[in-house]
């Protein structure tokens, strides 16, 4: 099951930045023309690549549509798996260590083997 839209689960979307989501990706939503309500989460890369993720399921599955040369959904899937593996951490479980030589984002404690260089 993919993560909920970016406005419901921002930790996964933050982690996606460290799983290969390219710089400059714009995240938004597509509205249903009849209801005016959100119908899909969207991602657009500077090279024109796009991804739409439906917000409703068909046969218990979300539909993901990608176009362009850069895969945008794969980093989100990897980030979602990391989030699940670590027990769905929320903001209080994330931390940043900054020294003169490095900056690092981590889950639960600074020496966790799962961390990302900033």
C-alpha cells in the first residue's frame, strides 16, 4: 500500500528525498473537475517527468501513472518501506546531527545505521 498523500504523511515524503527523488520535484494535487476535491497526488520533475497517484483505490490498489525519463514513484516506494521497517516514525523520532564536517538525518538515535547525509 503506498503512503497517503503528501499532506497526510510528510515524513515519508521527506525520506523520499534521501531515496533518490531528484532535486526540484514539485508535489501537488489534481482536482476532480466535478467535485473540486483532490483526486490524485502529483509529482513533476524539472525534466518534465510526471507521476500521478490516485487517492482512491480500485480493487484495493492505487493507480500510479508515470511519464518522462525520470522515475519519481520508486524513491517514494523505497522511503515508504523504510518508514514501515522503522515502525512508522513521526517527527519526534527524527533527528539531525550537525558537525563541522558533516550533517546527518537519523531515526531514533544518531548512531542508527539507517541515516542520510545532508
